[in-house]
């Protein structure tokens, strides 16, 4: 057994070393060794006494180690009770408040404006499944305790067909026998067919994920990176001047929590002032927010920044309309490139120096996209799980598609476009809620190439509440389906290679945008529970457990620190499939909130590095001394705390109960109880934990918690 614990460890001596750090200063570090060969050699009495003394010392130290272990175990056990008490208290508050996802916030910004008819139908279907599952569970439990075990193998069809109701021992037994007959002949075959179809889609999508991961490993192994052309700007020294005219745009709408950070970060970009112009594109309809942003722009104008403020009263086209309106300005013709940053993004001062030089002598390049990094990725469980998803998206999907295909979906921010590429593609269009993906698809159809820079990061925020994340995911998954309907004829007619058409239609749209949410919801939330009540249709254990675990392992590789969250990540992704499936159907068939744009709520968090960067280049007056950095950081933090207190006084946040997730939770838990009767171990544990996951999400216990 010793060899199992010594992999990769240099053997300096024999025995098993254990290092323990003690809180007592007299016991700073102790090393315990197991018996060596010398301990078993009897030479003289003095050596025996020394050996016994050493053994006694080791025994005393081992006692200390065991006591420390016991203390840690007791601490863990004592922390379970307060955690459970806190959880129960949160559930009681949530149920007592009675606020559901149908309610509206105090500020008037509630859930997405979903068509009530569409929502009620989807929710009603889930409730019908739940009602039937509870009824069947009671039926099966009663049959189980009566000893009836009708199955496909021992079912006497003739008996069930011709035996009258009065010829059986009990009417209930006859009803159960008829149910088994209906189950075997009419329900099991179509259910098994649907399950097999979903399994095929599941395997295809898993192979696609595996190929992407292999491509990422190949890029790392070969150290493949975009290479600058000769004569471009040297990123280390900043020499060889390539400083084209760059337009920087910051679209925002009622985002008073983050406007200062983004404007300050963009104004501190290291680029000749005469070579770039900043446009603050404000679509806010709140007068206070408008005045605050306008004052911030004026402040930077007085400090010498080349910055302009634009405000639209009518928000036609949302973000796409905002960008389109800004590009129609007469002075835009003087600029060659445009960089776009959302209101919560904080580019580093050297962002333009790391991205713009890639356009040098590369006339086919239309877009340079940077990677996102997150200042609040460790804020709560929800942000940690989002970080896993987005790390895979950037590290694997975007990077692999950039290297091997030169095409990927524009992320809407932290990217630099060649203005000529935007114009040839038709400019910004307001026809979907994913204007970034829309312009990327049209530019690719016109022959433009894209580059993704995995080593250039731009900090931003992740939504910390489940409500904000849910709305964001609804928009991100309904928009691509709208776009697919509109772009399919253009893709077929485009003068590009057959391989690029196949990649765009099958891989980019169908497989990754449509099939993924479809099979995730259908297979794990509908078919799997139904197979518990129709056991003649089966799902193999490798579909339920092994392949999903392997895919989750691959997804989590770009974020290795998140490995402890691999099981919550797997369960949460299946939980989110409800929202994604609903959004996908809504966008594909133009139902409900397919065209509704809801701005993702921000908290205005800044990292320690952001605070330092804000005070690295202060503007001093002559004769003044350099201020203390710690005092300035404290002042900035104090101002942010005061701003947060004022915000909390004006507006109250609420946690909600999400009825669809809650109904599915009870459906899965009911199916897990039914699986016990069939002694299906893996299926039981999966349904149990998946049901608990739906329950936690339905009670809004996964994200930001508001007292």
C-alpha cells in the first residue's frame, strides 16, 4: 500500500513521513517516521533504550495528530447543524414571502415579458406529468406491497385480454394488469424510440465536445498562437509605431453600478489621444442615471480625454440600434477600427496595443476577440459554475474555432472590428437579440476571418443572482434560433466552401445551439423519469452516469481549481436545460419573449488590481506630493460602500420561487422513489440528486441571497 502514496515523491529515507503544523509555538513542525530496518536490529542495550525512547516520542506525537484529526472532524460535524438551520430558515422565508417568477420587481423590471399563453402551456405540461407521476407512484407502491410483479417477460396477454373484471380476485388487480398491458404495448415502444434518438444525439454532441478538447490539447502542445506581422507594434517595447485611428464604443443602459469603472478603464487606454475617440452610448431612461453618466463624461473631458456622450431617448433595436446609430455619425469615416466594451468591462491599458497590431498587413482579418475574465467568479456557487462554462467556451470553443476555421461567434464585447468588415456585412441589424452573433455570421459569409486571443483578458462581472442569470441565458439561447431561421437561406446561397457551410449549419447552429438544450431537457428531465414508470423502456447506466461525468470532466479542465464542483456543475447544467429549452423553442417558433431584451443586472464589483490601476496614473498638480496608495484605496472602497448603501435604501431585492423548476424537482423526486421499487441504483441516485438540484434552484438558494 505504501507505493500508492509515494507516486512522484523522492525517496530520501525509508518509512512513511507525516508533517503536522501545530498551533502551539513549541510544536511548530513535527515529523513522524514509521519503523525502518534499523529498528528491527538488536545490537546493544543502549541502542535498544534509545530506540524505545524514540518510539515513545513518536507515540506521543501520534496522539497529538489523532487529537487534531478528531478536533477537525468534530468541527465539521458541529458546522452541519448551523448550515441546515440556515437552509431551513431560508426556505421558510422564501415560502412565507410567496414571491414567484411571475411577480415584478419594485423598479418595474421583472421577468422577461413572456407570452402568458406559452408560459402557462409549458408549466401546465409539467404539472400534468407531476400529477400523473404521483398517481402512478401510489399505484405502484400499492401493487408492490400486494406482491404483483407483472412485467414484459411474465405477462399473460391472453389472460389480460379475455379475463372479465369479475373473474379476478380484485378490481384493483385487474386495473393494474390493464395498466401493465398498455404500458408494454403502447407506451414502451415510442418511449424507447425517443430515448434511443436522444441517445444518438447525446453521443454526437459528446463526440463534438471530445474533438474540441483534442483540438485544444493540440494547440497547447504545439504552442499555436496568432503571430504578428513584421513591422507591427512590439508588445514588449511598444516600438515600431502602428497606431491607426480607433473608435472605442461603450454601450450602456441604466447601469449606474458600473459606468464609472468602464469609462475610467477606457480613458486610461495606452494609445495616442489623437488616434482614438471614445463614444459613451447611453440608452438609459432613468434621469438620475443619465445625469450621472453625463457628469462622468464631462469630468474626463476636463482631464483631457477625447470622449463624447450620446443619448437616445427612443431605444429602437436595443443594443444593436444603439451601435447602429453611433456608426452613422459623420466623423466615423475617419476611423479604421472600432473597439466595443460593455458597461461592466474594464480593459487593461495595453488592450489596444495587444489587439490592433494583428490587423497590420492582414487585410482579410475582420475581428480580433479577447477573452473574458471575471472579478467575482468566487462570489458564490452560481458564479463558480458560470466560470466553468465560460472558461470552456473561451479556452476550447473559441480558441479551437479561431485556429482551425477562422470563425467563431463574436462575444459582443472586448473585441476590435475592422469598420470595413462591418460595413460590407450590412452593419448592425436589430432583427434578433444576438446582434453580435448576427454580424459575425454575415461577416464570415462575406469572407472575413477572425482571430481569438486567449492570452489577452478583459475583466467583467458575472451575474450573481439566479434571476439575472436566468434572463441572460434566455436571451442567449432564444437569439441564435431566431438568427438560424433568418440566416439559413443566406448560408446556403453564400459563396463559401461546402465544409464552411456544413460547419455553420450543423455544428455552429444545430448541434451546439439547438440539439444540446433539446436532448439535455428531454433525456434527463422527461424520458428518464418516465422510464421509471414504464420500466420496459430502459436507459443504460452509461448514458445516465458515465458519459455525463466524462463530459463534465472535460468541461471543467480549463478551470482546474473548480474540480471540487464537478458534481454540482453536472446537476446544475441539467437544471438550466429547462430555461434553455424554453428559450430555444421560443426563438425557433417566434413565441413569447423571443424578441425581448432584458439588461443583465450588475453589482459594480472591482478587484484589488482594478483599484490599483485606477490610482497608478493619478493626475497631480504641480507642487503637490504623491498621495498614499493605501489611503486612496480606502477612500475608493468607502465611496463604493456608501454608494451601495444608498442603492439598497432605494431599491429592495427579493429572492423568488421558480415554479417550473420546483414542479420538475417534485417530478424527479417522485421518479427516484419509484426507481427504488425496481432496485435501479444509479438511476435512483441520479434522479435523487437531480431532484434536489431542481429544488434548490426552484427555491432560489443557489445564487445571491437577500435577507
